[in-house]
């Protein structure tokens, strides 16, 4: 575990090291939870065996025990300050996060030189407010991007993502029946474990694609 001082307070990185890592996947949490989120934990458990070191990032507000996330500019400042520690192993870094953490990764990827972006449950719009689109953040990431989205996510279903996203060479992986936290109903024709397996395998396959450093 690594503690990092940022302009927003102390942040924390929990490392899940691969034995022979080829890259680092740095993923942060959303505004409503921490690194215990099921998708983050599933990736941290599975990817080190695929030669990917996973860094689970806790933003300063979460480390301080606060219940509400700060303004986006404060989240971005914390992420920027963390970046040198994430790159310390000397490997390409894929910037990622879930929900609000995905927005941070997209907003800062180009300036920080992220190798790629993993957006888990990207909040394309507030629930019930599709006119309040945040597609510009996603389209402006400036790096290859994979969005992993639940089929029943009220913050944006897969079919709602703009056509320009796929046209730009980015990818979208749907987790059938999943909500914003990738939970699937008990009546769904796939189990929770199968849903997370689809997520992990899709992310692992995408991370394995060759890219220029």
C-alpha cells in the first residue's frame, strides 16, 4: 500500500502485483463507494495472473472518511498528483475507474499520457436525464478507450452511447442485465459470477491488444 499526498489530501494506492507485469491498470472508485466495489475487486483478483499489475486508487475524500465526493476539479487534482506513483514501476499505465472515477480518467488521460482508458459504468447522464450528456468527456479522452456498461444501467445503457465513440476506434462491452454496479437480478439467465467473468475476460482481452507506448 502506498500513501500519496495530493492537493486534496492524502490518497492511497493498494497494489496487486503481477510477477512479470507488462503494464499497470490504475482504477479508482465512484462517488458512492470505494475500492471494495465488485468489479474493481474482480479485476484485482484476476488480472495479476495475466501479467497486469492492478493499482486500486482511493481518492483523498474517501481516505478521510467523508461521505460525499468533492467537485470534479478536486477529484482531477488528486488523480494528477497520484500519477507519478502509478508510473513508478516504469510500465505503461492504463487509467481507469468506475462511474465518477471513469470520468476523472477520461478528463485527464491525454494530459497525463495514459496508455489507454478503462471506463467502468461510465455515467453518460444522470438517471432519467439523457439530455444532460457527458459524452464529450468520453470522446475527449485522447486514448484508446474501453467502456464496460451494464445492460440496465440507469446512468446510460449501451445503446445510448454516441456513434462517434465506436467510429473513433474505441470499444464498448455490455454486461447483460447489469445495473450501475454490475449487479444482475436473481431471475436473470446468467449468474453474478458469470457476469463478472464476462467483465474480467473482456477487460483482459482488451488489455492484451498491442498498442504503441
